[in-house]
């Protein structure tokens, strides 16, 4: 028994001893494994850090960044001269099967430059080759990220060795048990002893679809989808298909899983995206929703089949995309004009208006006050070297500005800080409330806008406001155009001021964004004069002013009616669905109807010619003006009418009108059209009735003026010392006077809207704009009559406006008009604006030719044919001699009056109105005439193309240049002729697709800023030509607010090499997305030296639409709106200048044994794999975000 017990105890002791020994061995192995694992992790993290630093070194390979004066901003470097080829990471070791792969570890340096060469070179040993203890990274393991499959082992990464001295490619090193230069000698002094190895692949994931944001339910309507096109959620994921056409994603299943709470209805989804998600940079998940936390999570979800994503979709998807939101705009080229218009050069010069935006930096630490999109205040810290413009300005702040002042809940200080505006009483219109530009740092009126450099120098520091960013983003030489030619006239005082044009652009932006039809009113003092600027709404505009006449019912006199013509040239004219104001037409001033006749000049037989003048004057005060209200509730009439330019009829006005009195001075109905051209319509025109004029005159006259060839009008008008008076005939029948002229002095024709009950604000003018002193209106205090047609005579104010009335009065029955087309009477003159939507370029007297007849055959008194149209491209050429009443008009160009500023000559005959000979009135400066006909054709400014226009017999064209010397295309400028593009296209004077469009809603895309009128004739903001002066706005603005301190997710790199992704993104904007995507990827290839990667979002316009080097599919499109539509999606969700990379790195610890002779002899002791997602700002080298995934296999 004792022996048995003893044996049992011995056995138990033996078992315990064996167990203890086994446990000790296991623990030792576990400890060793843990130790090697920890070493592998440290090795991997160190290698990742080295890789990231190598990427940042790559940014300096060609040149060093700017670090400010005396390297003051060493921690805030800015690269100022990035070339297109260096904009994206260099590619090394890639293959055609994996477009997102940009680099693998290989024995060739990934980049080389004059300053830096990559240090991350590898050995020639493929990571797929087994180590001595049988460890390898197979092609399947390298393909684990599912960003493509490596085609073969020799396309996979190669090992880089890690020694005690750092990374090496083993070049020049050997194996050996002794010596300090060998890879396998563990002697402490041997710094080349290998302790591990790493291999890596780097992917550009910025060009993939961020599936944490992308996609929307298929039940959403096209209009609902357009509301979210500014986000990646607007992309149609059903367009992502494999080669067989099978859809790779079910967006309904995806969105139902990802946005379980926020996709309950389309409206809820839209609100979530445009309010919560966008304002948080798409970085936060709403309560009840979920998302992918990393790529491994995405892969597992796709493999499970539970979220509607096929594993075949994974190469096109990412869960990580970032953008800092810092604008990187700089002008791309210099203008041909020198000095201030060397945009590219001056972008780096302090004080210039159009700067390289991130180079304008604060010089000290401070707290900046800003405001969220809901108007709440917050602050953030800046340090020396931070850019003045840290973030793009969100257009959603425009909702703060309503027609009744600040939006509820938004304080005055927020609007002043972000817009520089203050809601206050008008200095010009009594009782009106307006937005006054006071600047962001004071409450007093500010006459000019600050530049970015001036803002940087302010204390306390602040953000630039909306006006200042508009100024910074529009090329300064395209603003402040002066429309007069060699004339000292008042329009120069406002047309030269770029501030006023920017104010008009801003007002137009606001009125496109809001949903009412009340024009936004901005007042701005420029050089001590307050100017009132109204935005353009979808309302009629003043367009034409013309006088017609007929024998009055008495048979003894002529009756006159000055007819206004209105026009709303928007494509969607009349489709006003929102709040519409009351609108009225008003006139104030003096109009005289007069006749001229030749007579004998006494006392000067050598100059026997003179002109006698008789007239009747109608005077209407400015306060109050005589007005008539338009209907506001009749579709197609009144305020909702005038989709085509036309006079006002009795159906357009809300008042019952009579024929009026012979003394004139009121708005009345004209007598019915009749005579040989009797009209069947019951409607009658509405015009301003003038005082009647007797048909026969004796010695009655209002003044006498002598006009001699080659001499100026006598200064002591109406009588010159030394000459006897003209002897008028005893009796004169004015119907034989040659011409009947109406002259307007001290006058203005305008449209007003009722802002509040009884408060009327003018919004559209025949000429000029609204100031307290009416300084830009016609104003001739002397009421002097100078012969001919010279409206702008006073050195400081425009003087008067003449209009010839060619009425066949002898053949017209009493009380009727023999004018079926009051605008198209052959050879008649009228005063017309070049573009009714612009304040710029003064109007002029234009001649209408019927059917293109340059030599009309109709003799005086012959009735003109009914429905004979006139050419839309009218001319300002003088009347031909065979027209009734043309004799005096033909002499106008050489009659010698008007002063030297008209550059007149003594030549005889008819002179065309040209740049070199701008004698005739209203010829804008900077005109460059093209073609055989050198006359001024103002209607061709709707193209401004400098090309011949095949419109019937007209071959002439007129081009106007901006101050920087560039004749930029107008909105119709890409059309060669109507015939080769279809009827009406390319000519807004016909009902064409390139007329402007009024949105009356918030912008759904940045490119919709291209709908905003620019206050140049027939030009909206330009995002469709290579010489666009406005493309910088795409880089300075965004649709929605993003987080101040965090980058934005859900962006797509515009320099992507992934055709499939780009085609999906373009799916909503073009019928040929695959073709465009293929060409795009070729265009932006760094190897394409003629083109190459985009440098900022303005390159979407100036480079892709370039006439010679642009994208062929883009250049082939001729309609402005269709060109810009191509950019709708990419201008919003696209980004340029942030490297979004995923580094797939495997690190192995271990050693080479003493007997190692080959690189394959490495013994693996530990391994760690990471996927590092990282975003680096290309210009600043700043790491803006990173995310590390630990990979377990």
C-alpha cells in the first residue's frame, strides 16, 4: 500500500513537472511571438511614417515651397509653382489591370527631381517568393483590398530590407558571417544587419466613389435628384455595371441599410443631405443610420450580400475621401494687354486683385469670427502663415438675404460679416429699404471693395466677404468696361467702375437664388456718389423707345405717341410661380416733336445752306413721373408678358385709357392701325402722347440754328454774331420738311416695382442707372437744339436723344396709323438698348432695314407690306439717299458739330459708324469690326465672336473687347450661323436655347452661377470658354457649409485614372459618359505633356474647353448651357489638389542566418499588415486626415 501511494505521488509529480515544462515552453513561445508581433507593428508603423514623409518629399522634388518672408511661415509652406505633371503622385511599378494602383515597392525610385529623389527603393526580390521558413505574400493576398487583382507574381511589390541603419535596397551589400558591411552579421557594430523587411502597394482612392455618401433611392424624380447633384449622393449608382451590363449595386438596398432613418422619403433624404450631412462634411452619421467604418467592413458587407453591393463593384469604391476645402485658384494666363492684366504674373504680387489665393496669409495668431449656415456664430484659431481664405464660401448663406431684410434668426452682424451688407433706408428712393454695402468691418458706407491683401492687413482679422471673393475670383480686366467712344459723357462715370459691376453681379446672384420676383436693391457709394443697383428678376425690361405720328382727327395737326418697347428675354419669361410685385412704366422729362427744312442764309452767299427748326414741347416732371401700371395676374401679358420684344398694348395695362388730349403728357391708347395696312386685331398700342403740331407753319419757330460743313455749332446758339438770321418761308407744310424728329431732354423711361405699399423702386432704365442726382440720365439744362442726332453732348451729362419719325402722313386717313409694324418701318430710327438686361454699353439710335434691303425701292408715300419682318442683326449705318427724309441724316457724319471728341472729318457723303470714325452716336468704345461691312451691328454682340454671320445678306459683325484687350464670346458666340445649328439657335433675338434662364431657386450646382447675368451685353458668368474671366469662382465658392476644423468627405478626384468611376459620375450630364471619361483620363494623364492633370477646378473651364488643346467631346458642343451642364456634377463633388491614398504595407521581422547567401534566405519571425488611408494637401504638404486599419489574416 505504501509503495502504491509512493508510486502514485511520483507519477503525479512527474505529470506536474512535464506540464510545467510544457507551459514554460508555450509561454516562452508566446512571449517570443508577442515580442515579434510588437516588433512587427513598430516596424510597420515606422515604415508607414517613412513612406508618408517620402510622399511629402516628392512634393518638393522640383522646387521648395514658399515659407514667407525670412521663413516666417516655416510650418505653413505653400507650393506656388506646381506643374501639371507634378500635381499628382508619380506612378511606379503599375499595371494596366489596376488603374487605382499608383506605386509598389520596387528597385526603381518612384520619383526623381532636381532637389529630391525617392529614398524608398527596394530589392529585386519579389514578395511572392517564399522565405527560408516558407513565408510569402501571394498575389491573392496582395489583392485582398479588392482594388483590382495583380495579374502575375512579377507585378506585385518587392521587399525593401530594414537594417539597424534604416531602409535599404541591399545594393552593394553582401552576405557574410563577419564584417560590418554584411546583411547577416549580428555583431552590434554592424549597422547593416537586417532586422526585418517591408513591401507595399499604394492606391489612389481619391478617384473612387465614396460609398459612405454615394447613391440615392431610384424612386426619386429627376427634379429631386437635381437638388442633390451637388453631392456624391446624386450619382446614379445603377450606371455602375460590369462588362456584361449587369448592375453592380442596388442603390435602394444600399440606401435602405445605410440611411435607415434618413431615407424614409425623398424629401427627408434631400433635407438630410443638404442640411445635416453637407454641413458636417459628410463625416457624421445621423441617429438611426449606419455606415462603413473602413474598407474591411465594406468588403465583408459586399461578401455577405446584405447591402446591395456586389464584390465586383469593390474596385470602384472607397470609404475614405477627403478635401480640405481651401481654395487653390490662381489665374492661368496673362492677357494680351500689359500692366494690370498680366494675371498669371501678378498673382504672386502683393496688392493685386486676382491673387494666388492661398499665398495671401495672416502674419500672426488670432481668433477669427465666422457664422454657420443657420446664422449662429463661432470662432476658430489661425496662426501665422494660415491663408486668409481657409474655406470656400457656401452659397447657401444667400438664403439670409430676403426681400424684407435679414432672414428670421440671422443677425445683422452675421450678414455684415459675411456679405458686407446692412439693411437700411435708401439714400435715393424715399421710403424704400435696401441693402447697403458697408463692408465687413464697419457700419459706414464703403466706396470700394477690399483686396485679399488689404483684408490680411486688417485688425482684428476677419474672413473675406461675398463681394470681396467675387472680386478676387473674376479677372479684373473683364470688369468696369466703358461703353463710350472718344466721348466725354457721364456713362463713363459708372461704366468704368468695377465695383458697380460686381454689385450688379451680386444682386443678380441673389435674385437667381431667391424664389420671389422682387429685384434685390443694393446701394453703394462710389467716390461720394450713391448708386442704386437692382438685380434682374424674371420681369419685363425697358428695351425700345420710338415715336410714331399721324394726322389728328382735326385734320389740321399731327399727333405723336412715344411708344416704349418692353422685353423679357429669359427663356422662361412669364413662368413666374413665386411672389410677383406690381410693376409700372414711368416717364419724366421733356420731349419735343420738331421738323427741319432747308432755307437761305442771309449775308453769307458762300454758305447758302441752313436749317430751320420748329417744334412743340411736352414736359413731364420727374417727381412725380407720369406712370401706368402693368397687369400682374394675366398669363402672357403685362408683368408676365413680353417674351418677345414688343410695344405695350391695352391688354398689358391695368388702367382704362382714352385717346388723351391734344396737349399731351399722359399715357394713352394710340388710334387704331388703319389705312392701306388695316389691322384686324382689336388691341391698340399704349404710348406717351405728346403735344400736337400744326401741319402748316408760317413764321412760328422755336429756334434757328446754322450748320456749316466742317465747322462746329456756334457757341452762342441760337444766333452767331456777323450772320443774319435765316429767313423762313412765309408758309411751310411740315409734311414736306424731309424729316420729323422727336428729341428727349432731361428724360428717362423706366420700369418700377412696388417694394412696399406706395413705395416704388426703379429697376430697369432706358439708359443709365439710379442716382440721387440723376447724373447718368439724359440731361440738357439749356434745352438747346443742335441739328442732327447727337444725344451725348454735355461734357458731364448726356444731353438729349433724337428719334426720326418717318411717317407717310400724306396718305394716312385722319386719326389712323399706316404702320402695321411700328418697329419695322423701313429705314426708321428708334432708340434701343443693345441688351435690355444690362446697364452697361449705352443705347444707340438704330436703323431697321426690312428684309435686308440695303436699297429699299419703296418711294415716299408707298404703303409698306404687312408682316414684312426686319433683320434681327440691325445696323447703325446711315440712311441711304433714296429714303424719304434721308438727306439731312446722310450729312450727319460730316457736318462738323459735336467737338473734337467725336473725331469728325470733313469728308463728304455717307460715313459708316466705325471705330476710327465714331461720329455717329452711341458707338461703344473697344469696338473691333469684322467682315466686309464696317458698320456697327450691335445685335451681333449677342455672339461677340468676330466671325462672319450668314444671316441673309448681312456679312458684317461687331466685336467688343474687355478692358484687358480680350474679345470674349457672348453666350451665343459658339455658333457659326443659324443655318448650321438649326433655326433660331445662336441668336437670342429669336426664341433660342441660348437665351438666359431665370432659376428663382437655390443653386443646385456651382455651375448654375453660369445663369447669372454679368452686366455685359448678352453675357452671363462664363464657365464655357477657355478665356473665361469667371472660372475662379468655381474654386472660391461651394454650395453648402462644411466643418471649419475637419475636411470634407464624399469628394472625387478630377484627375482620376478610373474611367468607369468617371463615367458613372458623368451619367446624369451627358449621353456619352463612357467616351468622355476615356478622353478625360487621357487628357489628365501626367504623361500627356500637351495637357496633363488639372491644377484647380477652374481648369474644368479654361483647359477642357480650350480651342486647340481641350477635350474634343467638350469642344464639339456649341450651346453654352449644354457645355456647362457637363460640369454640373464634377464642379460640385470634384476636388483637385488633395492626394487621397491607401497604403497597403506588410512588415516582417526576422533575420538572415549566418549561412544565408541569397535574399530569399530571410527567416520570418513576425508579421504585421496595415492599410493606411491618408489625405495630403498637395500645395501645403499638410496631412489633413488619416485612418489606420489593422489587417488580420
